[in-house]
C-alpha cells in the first residue's frame, strides 16, 4: 500500500499541472516538487514503519510476560485471543491453550525492552524506496517528451496501469477477485487524488 500512497502524492502534482501554459521552467518546478514530496513522505513512512514494528514487538513482549506470570485459564485465553486469530483460538481446547502457555513459559527470559532488528531496517528501507521510486515512472514522460500535452497523457496512462497493478497485488495478497479489485483501486486512487487536489493538497 506504500506504493499507492506515493503514487497518489505524485499524481496530485501531475494532474494539477497546467499543460497549456507550461514551459520548461514550470515542468522542472513540477518535477522537483513531486520528487521532493515523495522523498519526504518516503522518509516519514519509513519512520512510521519502524515505530509500528517497535510497538508491535513491545506488545508481544507484554503478552509473553503475562503468560509467564499467570496460570489462570481465563487470563491465558484472553492473551491468546489477543495474540492469535480468534477462530484459531476457538478451535483449541483449554488444555491445548495451557500446554502452549507452558511451552512459552519454558522459553528463555525475554529481553526487558523491545528493540529494532536488521530486518526492521530493511523493511523501512523498502517502504522508503517504494514511496520514492514510484515517482519516476509517472514523472519520466515530462523529462522525455517535448510536448507537455503528450507527456501528461502518457503520464496518466502509466499512473492508471500502476493503480491497476497495485490493485491486482492487493487482490492476490488478500484473496479478492483480481479484476474487480484492480478496477476499484483505479477508481479509489483517482477519487483520492481528486479530493486531495480539491482540498489544496
């Protein structure tokens, strides 16, 4: 979904760009604005990713400590329902839940505080790259084409294809209908861009 956010950001620049009065200085200013916006948002989104990872890891440590400190069946079930999908917990008997709790209690003492890992840093870097690099396919026609009208049309076509592709990936990941989800993603993406432009974004 990070790619969708980055795509919406760059579309707010290209779709609000006036090709009728555009010259090379205006095109250059638009490209700099789009790149700068997505660079900043990529950094912010990467930081949000690290904060979410750290918060979730801290939450997991709290669950482990609660399980290690209790033998009450109701408390064990409550923690398991918080940590696992409820349908899965519903299939487990109280004995199975207690056995799982006992196995967790026999694990080495967890660290006192949550910390970030190399995997988290790689994930944040990936988020940053997704948000920032999505700028280039949409902005590149303005660099290559001399005619701003042609550049805008090609840019819009690329943006629609990217929205469709993002929708398809979301459908594959979530088990939805690919074509319907892809079309809905295009419509939703354009609607969000229109709302952003209308509100002065």
